[in-house]
C-alpha cells in the first residue's frame, strides 16, 4: 500500500482538476460549504511526542539534492536569465504571496511556463476530459463497487455519507474523481467554490493579461493518462486509506504548506511518509517506487525537455509544482544536465 499522504501531495494538481469537474457536475457542494482551516503542524507536535521521528525525517531530507529553496535563477551563456519557481497547487493566501524577488522576475519575463496552460480556462479543461469519458468514468458497465471488498465498501459509504454524498451518486466515477471530494481540506474546497485560484492559475492569468507568451508543458489529459497507467488496486486503496486518515489530511496539508513557505521542499515527502506510517502500517516498497516513478519522475523529464526551447531563448519565468524540483532526477538537476546553471535565490 503506497503512502497515502505522499500520493495526495503528488496528485494534488489532478485532485484540483477533479474538483473542477465535480463542480461542473454539481457534486460535493455540502462539503464545499465548510470553511474552517483546522490543521496543525505535525512536525511541531512530533517534536514533543516523537522527537526520533522528526530526526529521521530531517535526516532523510538532508540527503536530497536541491532540497531547499523554491525560487531559482536559470542561466546560460549568451541569453538573458530565466527563473524557476516551485509552486504549491492550493488557494491558500500564504502561498499566493510569492517569495522575495519572484514578483519582479515574473514582471520582467517575456514568456511564462506552467505545467498546463489549460488551467487558464476551466471550461476548456473540462471539455478536454469529457471528450474521453473513460478518463473520468467507468464506461464498461462496472462501478466503483465492483472493485471494493466488503470492508472497503463500508469505509467508502460512511466516509462519503459524512460529506453529504451517497455512494450511488458517484459510483460510476473513477477513484481519482471521488478523491476530490475527500482529499482536500474543507477550507480549500470552500475557497475554490468561492472562485479562488491557486498560484499556477494566477500566474497564467496574469501572464495573458500583461501580454506575455504562455507555454504549457503538459496537457491535463496527459496527466490523467499517467494516473490510468497505475493499477486500479492502487487507486482503490489510496481512496479508502484517505478516508481512514480522517483529520490527519488537514494536518498534513498545513504542515506541507508551512514547509513550503520555509523552502524546506525535501522535507515534505519524508514528513508525509512518516505521517502515513502512524495510521497505515507497512507499505509495499515496489508499489511506492512505481507510483513515484510514473507520477513524479517521468513527468520531471517531460517538463525539463519541453521547457528547454523557452529557456534556451531566455527571459522566461517557469512555475511547476515544488515537489518536481528536488532530487537526482528533479527538474533542477535535469536542467543542469542540459547545460543550464541553476542557483537558489536567497
């Protein structure tokens, strides 16, 4: 069983997309009405109750290349400098305030690069997904119940009921769609229902409004196909385990946000794994590796490759999820292998 909180972090852009589609289908409005953000910082709690866990998380993070910093300068001889911002795909006002230097870099850029330019138009994104119903729905006559054992059905039924959703209303939806109703904290759903945008959306909107060239690195359909490459058993267990996590999801989101604001990006994944272990027990290492390879690493390579023409021209501002930056196969190292010099900005 893959670390559920890790999967939620990596799939956050897709979960937000599912929330957009769900809004189109008028599903989940009861959950969206809740507004309170009640998460607590898990690392601060563990520092008192389980200091060894904090030490383990910190030590693991220290081994990750390029593990600190969300804002980077990209240089190559003969062209103007470009910049890279690691983002967090949430509407939290704290996240929307970019780090020092980033607003000026964005203002001066001729080209803005985001993960998907389809976030600029939610209707376009929805239309792209609905063009292939199999991406969002079971189209073979089966339902989510076809893949549940008795215990899983009880957990899913009760979990959805607590959120004002009968299982029958969403039974034909793929698990990643249903995850959008149970994976995001109430305050995030509430802000989204009220029209709030997440950082990447805001950057795309501002780019177009100020006459900049906007480039997308992936399509949302490509992102969903990456999900569909994973076994159905993975999706089912992740969905059910998310419901079992309860309020820990809100605590994990708050901790992730605070780590992001501190620039401690490499600490996020170890923290989420440690949090999952407190609930789930042992994980399948093979399944965890396969998940991270397909959803994170493979996409890192796609992003770096497709960003290169714009970065070769210079004067670009690139914004992708912060979890894609660190590591030996993170976007930072991949761009360095392509001949760019990347420097963390203070």
